[in-house]
């Protein structure tokens, strides 16, 4: 399974919103600047997440985007399924697939099914809150390491952070 840039940037934006959850909406320019991507591209991703009920918009001078529910109630699976469609490792194990014509004779299918089951389990059980907490912990470690070596607050330029 290889996730697209849509999923990468969309998931990162949702994590940014999770970090600020309860503090009011976050503007599109702020989110796009932190991701190092264009506002137009991020707006497309956020539109999909809004259609799926993950984010909402607030109009006005202090408007922007915010999560609809608490980050602890939002799974990574839900976000990725809205952005990616399928998270299947191969087409023949995709729930939306019409089935595999060689399922009965495919020697690799049991492996694909095990992989898919484990991937689904991790994506469903991992919350956006967990990702936000992990990110903040990682950021602390980088800031400490970079202050030691004198390279500022991060070893990676904002546009290249993953």
C-alpha cells in the first residue's frame, strides 16, 4: 500500500487541526504555510474532509477550519478512506472490489488477506489524537537535538517535513 500525496497532506492538516482542537478555527493560509503546500491544493483536500464530516468551516475574519469531533474520536482509517478511497494492499482484497477471478488458485492471497487485516486494524485503532501526541513528542525531541547542535528549531525545512 502506498498512500498518495492527497492522504499525506490531508492527514497532516487534520493532525494540525487536532493540535489546535478547541482553540477555534485555523485559517487556510496558516495550514497551507505549515504544510508547505499551495492553499488551492489544501482547500481541495479540506473540501473532501468537509463532505465526509471530518472538518467544518467557519466564515468571517476569524474563520477557518476545525475538526467536527474530538481528535480522540476520529480514526486514521476514516480520514484516509475519505482522501484515498481504498487502503487495500492489492485490488483483490479491496472490500469494494468485485472479487478476484483467481482467488481460488492464488497462492499469495492468504498473505494479502493477512496484510490487509493488520493494516485495517492499525488504521482503525489509531486515532488522530494519538498522531498529534506522537508528533508533538517528536517535535520536542527534534527541538532539543537542534538546540544542542545550534541548527534552530528543526533539522528539516517546513516544506520537506513529513
